[in-house]
C-alpha cells in the first residue's frame, strides 16, 4: 500500500490539483468577472453614447454609432431648457446640507448610544432600528403639513433638508464602529479630565474615518437622486434640484424637443456624474483603521 502511494506522480496524489485544472479555473473566474463587469457597465456606456448621438438609434447597432453621428448638442439643449448650472447648485446645496446634518447628528447619537451609560439606552437604540423599517412615503403628508403649512418653508433649502437631517442608518453605522474601539481609551481620557465632546472629536473621530466615508457616500446618493420630497416642496424652477428639473423636462418639454432621447440621456449623464466621481475618489478609503496601535504604550 505504501509503495503504490509513493509511486504515484506528484500531481495525481490525493489533495493536490493538477496545474492545468487550476489554471483553467482561474481563466473561468476571470471570464465570469469580465462578463459581469460588462453587464454592469453597459447601461452606463449606452447612456453616454445615447447622449452624444445626433439622431436617436434605439437598435443594437446604436451602441456603436459612427463618429459623424456624435455631438454635444444634446447637452446644450438640456442646459437651455432647465439651466443645468442652477439645478446643479440646488442639488449641491440640498445634498451638502443633508450630509453635514447626517454626519454631525449621526456622530453625536452614535457615540452616545455606544459609549454613554444612561437610562433607556437600549430602548432608544431599538427605536432607531424601528424607524429604519418605516417607509418615508408614510410620513410625506404629516411632513408636508408641518414643514410647508405650519413652518412656511416651501421653496427653501431648509424645507428640503429638514426631513433628511437625521439618518438612522448613519446612527447605526457610527454606533457599531464606536463599539469596536477599545474601552480603555475612553476610560483613560476620562481619568485625564477630558469631557465627552473632547473624547469624541479628539479620540473617536480620528479613528472612525472608514465609517465617516461610508456615511458620507450613503448620505450623498440618497438626497442627490431624491425626487419626491423636493418635487412637493419646490414650485419655483430656480429652486428645484436637478432630479426634479429633469423629471419636469421629461413630462412637459421633452416631447417637443428635436432629439428627446439624446437630451434626456444627456441630463441623466450630468445627474450621474457627481455620484460616480465621488465613488471613484473614495473607493480606496474604505479600509479598516488599525485601532490596536492606539492602545499600545
């Protein structure tokens, strides 16, 4: 029995795979990844190509147009119809305000739920989780009555920002991250006389950059693409974010445009560009922070 096992070639022994089989699996995995990447990126490619076409072509051959059929006229047409610059500014103010409020309130609430001892902390966290499962559409009518009729904040940036100022997902992310930090750091800071705000901004925040970047990215995509609430509270065109302006253009003006297909896709490219750029900038920052070094020495 021992002689037979020893006489076998090394690539036929149990537990060892032949190099050719391993190489074939690697090639198969790469092909599968390429197919998945192509399926994911093709709609973005088609959106860009469609926005540059002089004459719309919805057939499969339209994905590979001739250079003579490419132009930037569709971007000029959508800009003249809805004022892309003003709409982008409105979207930027709306989204920036939501990000600032979400980050600040999320940090404070997440730190309190993770590191402060107070009565009802568990019930408060359970309430945060409960709010996450409540659809925003159920709150539209009460929020509209409160913000537009009672507070008179229609056609204002504050009226758009207020319903999104606190994001329970951000609170949850910060809480979970602060729970992972060593408790010895916080106790040592308290012994040295630091108050809770000093502990939060001097110790906890520098260590929570991955959570901070995650919250910023999640907080950006929501309000940037938000349509329903800004559509309800803004009636003036010069106050509408890009998503609302583009939707109004599709429903009212697009049918009379020379190339509505290309013009709509041009607006969609402008709407998607900041979100894609933000992801490309911050994708390498989503790594874990080495917090063990903070407790050494």
